[in-house]
C-alpha cells in the first residue's frame, strides 16, 4: 500500500469512502435519468437503493433533486426514506456505542 495511504487516520479513510460512495451514487442517478430519456437499458431501482444503503443516501437525495429523477415515484421515495433512516440509526448507534 502506498505510504501516503498508511498515514491517514481511520476517520479520514471513512470520510473519503463516504465521499466516494456519494459521488458514485449521485452519478448513478444522473446516468439512470440519461438512460431513461433515451429508452436505454436502465439501472435497477434495487441497485440504486443498494448504493444508497451503502452510505450513498445523501448522494441519492441530491441526485433525485438535481436530475429531477425518481422524485415523483412515491413507492421508491418511501424505500429511499427507509434506507436513509436505517443509515442514520446505524450512525447514531455507532456514535452512542463509542462515547
């Protein structure tokens, strides 16, 4: 592993990972919107939700707003809300457990 990476704190690695998953999730929302406009093969809702569940839920919400995609389908929004709440509960539990 490169020496510069071994010098990073665990917190920095977590923040960098969270930023990366959110950028990827945001871009997936845009790619799916682009494919939808062209009638191309789409990214499954399950895959989009998996990226949100992996920590990319902020990127998912920003992508929905920015690309105006998946923003009016209420059944999907409820699932995304559930994923978001689950993520927040896990983070709160981790913070509580480490205090």
